[in-house]
C-alpha cells in the first residue's frame, strides 16, 4: 500500500493512493498514519480491506498539499557515510561500523514544502536518502530476518545538511542536521510488502533541473537489514521511528571548488524508484 497524509500543515488526514493512482480518503477507517497504526495488524487489515473494496471516497488531489506520510514520529536515526561511492567522493575511509547521528522529529516537512536556508548558511547541501519506517519494537536483534520483520515500510527522505555547521563549527554533526525543515519526508509510506528488495532501489536528485545524484541502494556499505539490526544493539526502536540510511555520491560537499552549495531560489527534486518524488523550493529562513 501507498499511505499518505494530506491537508494543511498540522491538520493532515490519512489517505491512500490506490493501484490505479487514485487518491482516496482513509479518515473514515483510521484516525491517522502513525506508529500506533503500523503496530496494529487489525487496523492495517481494515485499511487493506477498504483499499481492495474500491469504495473509499475519492479525494480531489488538485491543489491538495501532501504532508509527511507519518505522524508523531518518535525519533529519526541517521546513518552517515553509508555508500561506497559517497565515501570515495568525500575522501573518507568506509566506516568499520555504521556512523549514527540524529535528527529531531520537528525537522520533518512535507515532500513539496519550502525548505529554509539557515541564517548565515554558506554550505547548505542536498542528500537523497531511503528512509526506513519501523513497525515493530526492535531491541537486540540477532539476524537480518528479524530486522526486516520490524520494518513497516519505506519512504523518500531528503537529509538536508549545512556542512559548515556540521563540520567546521565544533562538536557533533547535529548543528548542521537539525535546522528547521531539514528533513522533507514522503510523499508516501510504501509498505514493506511492495518493496521486494531494499538493496535494489534507484535514487536520483536534481538541482535546478541538473541531475546531481544518480545512485542505487546496492552501493550501501551496510544494508537496510544490517542497519536495523545494528541500531537495535544500542537503542530500542519503536513503531513510528524512522531511520535515514545514508546518501549516494553526488552531494555538493564532494564536488570540486567552488562547491555548488544551495542558495535561496534553488529548486531541488528527488525520487526513489517506486517510492515517489519530492520537489522543494529553497527560501531564506
């Protein structure tokens, strides 16, 4: 299923994109799309039955804002330097273990919402990423099979980053990762049964119409299953948590000088095969 949330920010309602690409209203079936729904097999069964019935009300998509596909996100765990090609372009050694940092849940925006270039920023960068949405509590997992069984679905994430804040201003990466609007998510939460192999997904990103990133999850240093298993050794993952699994080559940081960092007025578009497409205009904070 392709689950999404539509409406003005803070007042989104649950919806579903059916097999014919028709947007349908789920608000009469479930109150929202969140961790509680993803952990409830009976509720998900009702959604599937309603979708298959073809009787859900049709929504007019014209002019309707698409919000983040997941409400009340618990935490966003991010994996750095998780693509072989990205490590090569930045001159970094592939890590022996996954690099973990966090984004606050309040960085999440809709897939087509405006992204704000922080005040004083000179190195705002783009990063298309596969987001993994947790649907079952995960702690101390022992196998990749157990890990994938905890995944409710997948989505497109844009891990917007300010490199000067991240790298040059001291401390951890968090200052360059948690600026307002720095994690557009969606348009859809695609349930795991529709993604036959998370290591065979194409990722693309354009800036002002120019292709910048053109990668595949096959280049991941640590697979989706290994990332979920590994993270569960250090923290408990709950339904509604999100893991951003890293970005392929092609970011501004990896380009020759002068590096083409983002400025107000730029337009970024990104997509992952089967998971949908995003488009953001960048404006000053």
